[in-house]
């Protein structure tokens, strides 16, 4: 037998042995173990090489430092002042998402669900940097800031046939004192606040939203169908997977996690009432770097922002909040 034929047979034998070994390893361990080996926390494949200065909470990591994974994962947020290189990928801007999202623009003067200009300004001054705005379409398809038309009519006293036009919408103050917002007004506000992030609710049309919002890089869309999530990924929009989609993923919590990671879902929103139901999944999501935010804060007696902070942030990343209760302490959250 000549040496080339012998080498080829040896190569084939080695590949068969390797394949059998891989299959044995996979089927002899739990799906959970497979995930632990397959996935590192989101965004960190091995090391970050810093070409300028990185601030991680109270620690300043100097230029040209190389952080290993264990060191890096001590921190929740990274503020990058120039360029970060992750292997061969250059990230010109690291996307930092605060743990608070101002719910419907945030509470103001004891009122919630205003989606108003005053609420955005007040919440921003308090310290919020992520802002949820509920979005509906007027009778001509224009995007406006409101939770839904029926609630809007209640909050404004409007008795016209719904939906109304944008022009009619803008003539009705919320609770007779707060300024309603058109898409043009929303864009102007976010253009004037370049460190603010918009988190949408209700609207499920990524292409339409991208075509109208001032800065796609500061947009996260809560989406309610697999088709909308696919559409968002195609046009480069960050996805907040809604709980109804999470429910529709077949299988147990490990199957759900595999889907979330394979589809590169960075954010998930669930009711805080569902924490117990999803507890195993939430622990794995947090470990994998998937940021889960809870809503229905202040819906149940005694279950306010402070309650979520001290009792539920061990399972989730953050919350949709009506009120600001101060900066998060990472020692408290760990």
C-alpha cells in the first residue's frame, strides 16, 4: 500500500473517530451542559483589546489593556471612549443599556401612561436614559405616542370616532395638562438628547419605525411575533422579545434559551408576575448576558420599584419603572 493511500485512510479514520467522540459527548451530557460549553456571555468571545480608555463603574482600565473573560464579567456596563476590538470585529460604539426604562415616558406629578413631552423631560432630569414610548397609528398611518386609542380617549376626554388624525390628536392634552407627542416631536426630543435610548411598545413594524426614527442605533423595539423579530434583524434593529413570543417557543427552558441565543436576542420583556414561572430560564439568561426587563411594576399592592430592586433583580436585569429610586448598587445586585 503506497503512503498516500495509507495517509488518506488514516485521515478518514481520524475524522470518523472525532465525529463519534463529538456525538458521544453531546448525547452523554444534558442540554444544559452543552450550552455551558457552547456559549460564552453575549458579546465576549474571549478578550477585549482596548485601544483607548475603558471605564467600568469605578474602575478605569487603561489603554492597550487586555481583559480576560473572568475579569470582564465582573462589570455590568462598559463605557468606551474610542474603539474596542473583539477579535477581528471593531466596535465603534459600545451599546450601554441602563437598568431602568421610564415606563410610558415615566411618571409625572402622580400620573402614569402620559407618553408626554413633560414626562420625558422630567424622567431625563431624574436620571433615566432609556425611555419606553407606546406608539399607535392615526387614521392615516402616522405614528403617535399613546398606549392605545381607548385609553387615550379616557385620558384626554376625547369623544371623537377613533382613531383620530394626527392634527386632532395634538389638540388634546393628556389629563388636561401634558403635551401629546407626534413622531416629529419624538424625533426632535431624541435628537436633543443624544444619550437617550428609545424602547418602543405596541408598534410591531420594524421597517416602518426605522424609516421614521432619528437614530436607529438608539432604538430597541419590543416585538410580538417571530415575523416582526425577523424583520427587525434584517434592518438592523435591536429586539426586545415580548413574553408572548417567549411562550410560543417550543420545549423546556433550555430549548427556549437555545433559541434565544441562536437568534441573538439581546433583550426580553416579561411581566414581573411571571418571574416564578420562568425562574430557571431567567437565571440562565442572566448568566448568558441576555437582559430581561420586567413590567407590571406598581400593578400589585406593595410591588413597586423598590420591591423589585430588593427582591427580584437577582433574576432579571432591569425594570420598566414609573419612578426613579436612585442609582443601582452593583454590590446589592450581585
